[in-house]
């Protein structure tokens, strides 16, 4: 199982969609609320190339960030081997 870290804020609908995708497919992940943790916010920004954006998803060092679009959905599923 890959190591999955997600940087989010609670009010973000795109973050909620990522949470739902992972939870519904049994993906174990660590989630950091960057509204409550400045160190994690800085980490997320660094991973996203300096952009102040969420969600930021780190799957074994491969980074995904931004709006949860159909393209991101496909990429995350491919990376995690989710076929449904």
C-alpha cells in the first residue's frame, strides 16, 4: 500500500471529494488541515511549487494538487490502482 498524505482545509469541496474517494476505496491516508498547522501549510505550498492551493496529495512522492476534476480523478485512481 502506498504512503498517501493529503493537505486540506475543511471548507474545501475538492478536499472533501478526495477524502471521499480514498475512504470509499479503502485507501489509508494521513490528512493535515493546513488551516490549523502553519508548518504543514508551508509543506503543502512547497509540494505545490509555491502555490497556495488545496488539496495537495502526496502518493509516495508523486504530487497532485488543485481542483478535483475528472482528470485528477483518473490520475489518482490510476496511481492507486483503483479500478472502480
